[in-house]
């Protein structure tokens, strides 16, 4: 939102406000308060229903005691009852005097609702222990558990394993009895992204 009488000294700040509002559209509003006039100079993506020219009420920002560059983040309530998380940046002129305040107001209600839905969906209270009747012979589960414990202990990622790592892991899995399960060799080969013949080769090395 613009005004025909705006001071060109704030043009760069208005462009920054537009960029931030565009990046986080439609959830962020960016407001520029002109400390010289104590009026709102510019609003990008207006979600607060304020207007350019409204009082800024930021007289305290002109005091010499204001040393903060960024103030926040802090929370407030929007007109529609939705929660806003805000951060204000004090903009200074070339002499270091406070010139304007750029306020970013991010509507976090959508994110809070999404978090609440995820927390409910992922709640461990909805889980029961694995039924023995179904998982007593789940060799895939045992391989997965051993595999990721092995990776975590060595601070490795599955996609970062080299040839030596894979050989060492196949041998470690064999020592754990992982290859007693039917089709276990195929499964390990697929998980480790290696040829089935290579898995058999490593296992054959153990026997010889």
C-alpha cells in the first residue's frame, strides 16, 4: 500500500518490505513506520487492516537510549483473533539516528494448527506394542533395527556408505544371524544399493 507523498528516502526499505511479504505470502505483513512523522509509511500484504497514515505511536524510538537493532520476536493478537509473531528492526540514517521501524508480522495460526494436527496424529498414546503373533519372525524389522543402530554408532548415513562400509556391514549382519531369513540376502542388497552377487561374495568370504 503506497501514498503519493511518500519520502523517497525510504524507497529501499519499501522494496525490502515487498520482498519479504512476497516470500512469505500470504502469511506475512511488513509495515514501515516513519519515526520522523510518527505515521505508518508503507504496508506490504496488509493483514492487520491498518492504513498508511495511521499513527505509529513509536515516540520512544527517537530517544537516544534505543540501542537495539532488532526487537523480538514477540507475539500479539490480530483483529481476527489469530496469533501473530512479530519482529521489529530499527532503521537508521547515515548519521546513525533512528529513521524508521520495519515490522514483520507473521501469522502463525496456520502453523500452530498444523503442529497440533501432527502432534495428534503422531501421538505415542495411540500405539500398542508390536504383537508377538505378527512380528515374532520379522527378520526385516531386525535387520532395519541393527542397520540403523550400526549407522548411528558410526555417525554414517545410508547414502554415504562406500564399498568398505557395505562389506563391513554385511559381515556384521551375518554375525547377528540376519541372513537366516528367507530372501534376506536380496533385501540387504536392495537396502544397501549393491548387487546381490556382491552380498553372496562377502558371505562366501566368511565361509572360506
